[in-house]
C-alpha cells in the first residue's frame, strides 16, 4: 500500500495528509512503547517534538549546521534531557507521574515561546530545506518516500523490540513492578531506557516535521498536541503496534473530515472520542482482535 499510494491519491492535499499520518504514526509508535507496553504515562511528549523541531531550525539558521547534523544534535539533546529527568520522575506513580510529565512539557513549551532571540518567540521561525545526498527535499512525493521509509523501519524495530528480552521486561513491569523486581528486572533502568527511546522517536519526527513544513512554532510543543498523541495511542489500542498506526491514521484524518462542521468541529471530535472510549475501552485494534481473532 505504501508503494502505490503516491500514484493513486487524487491531489497533493491527500498526499500531504498521508505524510502527516506517517509522521504521527512514528511518534505514536514510540509513545505506545512507553504507555502501552511499559505502562508509564507521559502528558508532555510534544515537548520533545519541539526540541527536535527547533534544533533543526535554530542550528542551521544561526550556526550554519547541516540539517542532518542538527537533527542528530536535537535527538542527542532530547535523549540526555530525558535520561536526566526520568529517574526522579519515575519514582512517582499514577496522577503524580502524569503531572510531572505534563510539567516537563509545559516548561519546554514556555522556554520555546519566550526565547524570542533564537526561536522567534510565539511567532516561530522558518526552517531551511533538508538536503540528502546533495539533493534538497522540496516536493511532497520526495517527502512521502522519506517518511514511508522511516515508518517502515519504525514498525519493524518496534515489532522486534517487543519480542525481545527487553520487550518482555517492559511487559513484566507493566504487569507488576514488584513481581518484576523479584525476578531480577531492573525496573528503574528499563523505565529510563524506554522513556529515552520514546523521547528520541519524538525528537527525530519533530525535526522531520519542521523541515517538511518549512516553519516551526511553539504550538508544536504545546499541551494539546501532547494530549492528541496520547489519544491516538488510546483509540488505536495500547500495547498494539498496529493499534498505533490505526490511531495515528484515524485521528490525523478525523479533523479534516470534520472540517465541514463549521464551528462545531471540536464538539464533534470530542463526541466521537467519547463514543470510542465507551464502546472500545481497550482501543480499536485490541477490541476487534479479541472479537474476530488474535492479532498483534
């Protein structure tokens, strides 16, 4: 399907939508590893997108860095920050953990919004074009192949990860941290590792988003974007790789489909989400898999 999609979409609007779906799918895959498989909530994940996006904007614009180097630097900075905050944050549980991750995301958003000299403040800033192997990515079709490749690699990596000893350890600590400790699982180390991995997923796709759109604003890192990402995980199905894909596709397309309800899009969006949570509490893919047969 990924191979033929660029040739069958009727116009550039749908190709742009497909690109955004793929970007969100990669982010949600990483977030689902954290929330669905490891059982650790994050309500500030959009902050990591912001770090990656602004690294790809600020470093090439103000310091002349190559976009790929800037993307790597953003991912590295995100990984270091996530590792530093993960240990104290993951001593918390439940609502306290949710509030701590929410606070982290808000701090990042405020920093990006208030630092006008380097980031353009609330107005944002332009992002230079991405260059690969001497060619600049300028068309939607070029970007489609890039994000399709990233999505394919991410799905493959996620499926292999959850079937590895690392993935089994994540499932164990999700089931019971006490039991995991008893059998020798280093709970803190695994929590930190999956948090860092999920944050780096987000940072890299934040950079991709920035270069694709050509402009970045602090809205990319705001609280509401974090909630959208968590909702994609929940609607598609927690602890389901394919649920991540379905959730990202549906919730990226849904606002476009509801655009005809002028002034009522948000109400309709909320009503649909409420119905899904009432009738599909485990998410779409796990519920359908349980009803019609087993699936990943």
